[in-house]
C-alpha cells in the first residue's frame, strides 16, 4: 500500500530542484528582515528589550545587512510614534539609530504635540461632562450618584476622533522630518 504524504511533503518534492532567482532571494531576505524588525520593535516597546539590547541586536547583524536592518528598524520605530502615548522609549531608540544626526527639536515638538492633545482632551472631557450633567438636571435627574457616561457618548467619540485626526496630520509631517 502507498505512503500517505502531507501537502507540504508533496510541495517540497515538487520544488526540490527549483532554484530562486537573485531577486527572489533578495525579496525573501527583505521579508525576513521586516519580520525580525517587527518582533524586535514589539519586544522593545513592551519593555522586554532594553536600549542596550537593541544596540547589541544591531551589532549582531553582518555588515552587509546591517544598513538594511537599521533602515527597517528606524522606519518601524517612526511608525510607532503615536499621538496617544508617551513616546520617550521610541525617541531613545530613534536617537540610537540616527547616530547623532537627529534634530532634537523634532522630538520636543512631538512631545509638545502629544501633551497638547492630552490637555485638550482632558479639558474638553470635563466640559462635555458638565453639559451632560446639565441636560440630566433639566430632565429631573440629579444627585451625587448620577454620573453621565461621557466616554460612550457620540459627542465625545466624535470630538476625540476630530482632535486626534488634526494632531495626527501634524504628527505625520513631523515624522517625515525624522
């Protein structure tokens, strides 16, 4: 009786004599780098990889691939700068990757933009919540236990979206300068 083979075994048998073109090899190599970079960036942002570990990771790559790896790592770090978070860890990694060629003013502008975004949202939340409280009072609903569900309101969601969108446009222009 014949042997039962998996799909992978059949595919491997059919392709064992095929060779990859230089372009395909380079494409696969770049995909491998991008995947590796994704893992490293995630580990770094989660705090499972220190700045020193990141530097050692760079040094561990062969010289012929180090520039490509560094480029993809820098690109991924820049993409992970968000208007809704403290980006200090990412800034430290970008500074390392840019090797002293980074304008520190850009990082300061991004930090100020994030702070401005947070302040506007905090101040507006209180304002919108007050409006909701007033509406409830006009409906005869009041008291210390009454807390409007501002976070789930359509007005708050829309305001957040508009504010974030406006600040993200500015952030993207600053990212391009890095």
